[in-house]
C-alpha cells in the first residue's frame, strides 16, 4: 500500500505539472493570436500606404491590390478581397511543418504543449501502474485520459494541418477540464474496481469513447471559430470593407474562411461519430455481459444515445438537407455541449448503474 500511494502521489505531481505547462502554452497561443491581429493591421496599413503612393504616381491602385490579400479593397471589391484572404489562409493551413510561417509564439505554444503532454502521459501511466489497471475507471481517471487524448489528437493533426490557431481554444479547454478534475472535490485516490468494470470492455469501450470525445473537441473548437469568422465576413460584406479592427478580432483575418473551417470541423465530427457509434455498440455488449440486458434506459445509456442522435442529425442535416453555415456550427457546438454534460452533470448529479464518478 505505501508503494501504491507513493506512485499515486507521483502521478498527482506530474498531472499538476502538466496543468502548469498547459497554462503557459495557453498564454503563448493567446499571445500568438494577438500578434497575428497586430500583424494583420500592420499589413493593412502598409498596403494602404502603397496604394496612396501609387495613386499619387498615377498608377491604378487596383493593380497594386491584385494578389495582395492583406490590402483593403475599394468599393465593390470586398468579396474579392475576402476571397484572397481566405485563399492565402487555406494555403497556409495545408502547409507541411517545415514550410509553415515561423510564428514565434505559436512555436513556443506548441513546444510547451508537447512538454505538457509528456508530463500528462507520465501522470496517466504512473496512475495506471499504481492502480494495476487502465487509468479510466472513474470520473477523475476518465478526465485524465480523455484530456490526454484531446492533446494527442491535436498534436497528431498538426502533422497534417497547421491548426496552431486552435491552440488557445484546445489547450485552454484541456487546462480547465484537467485542472477541475485534479481538485480535491473530484480527485479520488486509487480504489479497487467495481465488479461490473472487471472486463476487457473497460479497456475498449472507454478508450474509444475518449478518442471520440477528443475528435468532437476539435470539431467544437473549429465550429466556434467558424461562427466568429462567418460573423466577420457578413459584417465585412455589409460594410464593404475587410478592416479587421471594425469587423471583430483582427486575428480572424489570418484564419481560413468560414467554409473551410466548417469543412474541417465536419471531417473531425464524422470521425468522432464513427468512434462514438462503436462506443454505443460496445457499451450494449458490455451491459449484456454485466447485467444480462443490452439496453435498460440507464441515465448514461440514454445520454450516450442522445449524443449519438445529435451528431447523426448534424451529419445528416449537413449532407442531405444543406444545413451549412451557422446552423451546422450550432449543431456541432450543441453536440459537444451534450458530451460535456454527460461527463460532468450526469456523473455528479444522476444516479445509475453506469455512473462511476468514484465520489461518495
């Protein structure tokens, strides 16, 4: 027992270290977004100055603006200017790691995220060794593993897409969730498994659910940015200007357009939905093994199905009903809100066979 408690204490220390590093990464990513806004404003001012010089020299300003996504369009050219900005941002989105913009604060944020992930992973592994099983049998451990997978999916995705602009949203969310789970009110020491959890399905079912949650988290963050970007684009077209200072946060001018953000969110949601479907099926099989029935309208079962229906509706509505834009984004956000509700409120305040918060 002393050895187990010692390993558990080491795990807690590693987890709190990871939280501290993630907090620093969040700050770095936030500074990166603010710097992007400043750089966008500086690029706009420089473009305006160039146009004035060319007009003074007798050259047409429109020729100077052609191919310059950072410049401010004349009346009637707003849509074209927005398109140039979006094309430039989408090209940057697909850039490989060695070809990306050398954004200092984004690089610092990513490096700190990797460091925090290593501490986080070490904390999860030592918790598993201390418990003698996989570390996801109660609310604290699920938060430990679930947030670990959110960071892992984010870092792996960076190998394909330059989503560093999501860093503040993703790492901020992870910091809040992991920090909340590590507080005395949620944290529980290592305890023996309840009898229904002594199954291979614990390894499969909960891990796949955590992976689906990680993918839904990325889709959620992209949907939030999609709403912000769509609002900026509408206001820009209405005002016939792409001046970021007047249409919302200036860093949005450096991000892909709302359509590109929506498309990427949709891809992550589809992958998450596939894993969540397996979670629902695996959970039914496990319920039959543990309690002799596949479905019993237990609180957790119902909410797992509700989440499945929400994401199925989101995918179906977007694919067949043309629900794109704002309505699509809100469906994605509502779906992830249901995931968080299932993890927090259901675990804390509802009773049922599936509710293994570990709290008395």
